[in-house]
C-alpha cells in the first residue's frame, strides 16, 4: 500500500502527465502489482540477502519503466519519455528506502527486543550441524532463537526421542535435522512427528540427496537448508491475492444473496422449530486455533450437536433443514467467517473440535491441513469426500487431497474448485444430507 501511494502521488502530483488521472492511476497501479507478483518483489524473508532485494528492485524498475514508456507512447508519442523515466526512478528510490528501512528495523528489533523470533532445535552430528549452529548464534538479527542442540554421535535413538520430547515441552517452532545422520525410517518418523504436531521441519541436506518438487531450498548465508513443505499460501504476495479474492467473493455473496435470503430463511426456520436462526459451532482453523463457525440452523435443538456428525436420515434434521443441507444453503453464513478472516472461500474443510481431536491422534498427517485457513469448500469435497465419514479411508483421502491443494495452490485452482462445487450443488450430491 505504501508503494502504491508513492507511485500514484509521484505520477499525479509531482510529475503530472495526463488530465485523465484516474485511468492512468489504475493502469500504473495494476502494472506495478502484476510485475511485483511475477518477480516476487515482496517475497522478503528474515534470511533474504540485501543483494537479492536490490536485484529484484532493479528488475522491477526496468519492467515498470518499459510499461510506463509504452503507456506514454500510446498517450502522447513519447512526448514525456524523459519525465516518465525520472518518475519511475524517483519512485523506486523512495520505495527502496522504505523497504530497506523496514528490513533493517526488523533486524534491530529482533536483536534489541527479541521480537519477531522463531525458536529452533538442531539435530545431527556435530560436523553437519555446527555451521548452522554458528550461524544462529552469530546472527541474532535473523530472529532464530537456538534453544538446544541434540548431537547423534552416541545413542542415536535415545537422543532423537529426547529431542522430540523437548520440542513438545518447549513449544519449539522449527526442527533442523542433518539428513546424512539419519536413516530413512528415522527421517520418516520425524516427518510424521512434525506433521502431526504442527511443527515446521527443515533439513540440512547432503549433496547426494534428492527431494520432491514440493521441497524448498533456502540459504542462511551460504548454508543450504530445505523446507519439507512449500506452502504456497505462506508467500506474502499469495496471501494478499487470496485474501483480496476472499473479501471480494464473500462480499458479493453476502450482499447479493444473503441480504435477501436470510430474512426469508429466518421466517421458515422459526416457523418449523423453536431456536435461533443461526447455529454456531467451535471448529479448528489455522494453526489449530478454535473459531466459531456459522451455519443456518438445520436441526432441532439437541445436546449432541457439537459431538455427533449428521448422518443419513438423521432424526434431528428438520424438513427445511433437509432441503438447505441438500443444496448446501446452510453453509452460506460461513462467508461471514471468510470476511472476518477465520476462513477462506477455498481450503480444507474444518471439523468440529471433538472430531478434529479424534482424527489428530488417529489419522496420520491430519494436522498438516491446519497450516492454512479452512475453507467453505475444498478440493477433497469436489472429489466426493464430503459429508459423513463412513470409514477411515474417507478421511485419509480427504487429507491427501487437502495436502495436494496446499502444495499446488493457485488462484486459478481456487476458481476451478468453486465452479466444480457449484456444478455439484446444481447436479445434486448423494453425500449432501
């Protein structure tokens, strides 16, 4: 937002080009955003080098200059070409000043106040983990608090068990493991542990090891580190894109549909049975935090609403409830959850707290779903895994699709899932009851 303000103020009030300022402002704002998204201009992390920021800024300057020059040619046959280049140059310099100021402020903030930090644990032989250990100790401005080092020269199994116990008791954020010092089965066990306990797991690789395309290489100084899961929605620009999409889409539904449908349903629901129009239920969302999930009430008031999932021919479901559940109208109030930021339009479906706690201990990698916001609909639901969980295989497949969605996310995939969901609702879904 600061950057958009800078380029618009510079273009309109300092280096005035055109009388039609609104259209010009929209065009340059869109171009800036599109170029930044393409280059990853806002993908700056605590381990990002200044030279990387400057390199990306140079590319941003070149591409944005070319766009503005092309736009000027369309407007006035290059009459203001020198002024355009000067405008872009000054804008980039000011933007870079703010960008680097924030970058260095965060570094000082981490050192002086210990804020914006991540607690970490190292696991491996001294030879393999000492370089990263030294890096964490010598660079407090990166914000990594090294809690403990577990060496594996002796009693490897016992040391690994102690490490995992310590991670749970100390609420460690990240585990860094030297892969060369662990067997395949040990690596697999640690991955399962991290996934099931919502711990970020990263590996210090050897040169000969090969990783899946979802793994992400990062460099702390010159030390290679691998993030096991590349959650695309964690990237700053993707967060912005998805959040903007969620807000716009939810507002369209709330204003265009819920504004007139809610009063009608309220009357019908009240006439059939006593109780509130809306039903609120505690569910687990991002980082397993609980939130109130809203729905139109489709059951009679009962004590087991937060314990037992609805089943086919459930006697608790009212007549109007049967209809709104069949066409998924009961889920529409969740667009309020989207607007509040608890949910996204598309994402892994959230479960009620009692069921989530059961699956967390029973189903492998179930907790991975909570690295992103839950959704009103999701990829698993479009593949037939919605509604009642009849067997463990149903929830296992749901988790597989949810993880695939997280690691392959794009706004186009979200749109595809929404279209598929609407199609399934209109066609009718046997598992909607």
